[in-house]
C-alpha cells in the first residue's frame, strides 16, 4: 500500500489521503510560485508506524514544491527534498 494524498487544483484548500494505516487531512496554502505550506494536520492515528510519523513531519516542514514529469517533489527550508510523489 502507498502513502497518497489528493491536492485540489487551487491555491488554498484542504488535502486528504492515507498513510499505510490511517486517513489523513491537512490545510494548505500556496504563496508565491512553487511555495506551499501545510497546517492543521489531522486524521486517525491508530497504530501509526514510523513511515506515517515521518510523512507527517516532512509534510509540515514542506515550504516548496517542484513538479517534474510524473513526480511531485516537496522541499523543506533547507532546500532538501523530503517527500517525492510518483504518478501511477
């Protein structure tokens, strides 16, 4: 099973998705070009594993994104890629 989220085509809104064990949700806002902030992360947290906890932390640390071919990269304030989504 993959970790997945759905990001609507807007500059401000609400995402939802799934980790390996739980449903997740958060609010997001896109600022300048390729800048994004996530906040108010929530969802179920039953038996969340280290992958799910790391996903939460990295999502909340994301400040930029880059879309290249079929991959979406989330980047933190240290300019490090913290999450990569691959279109399937």
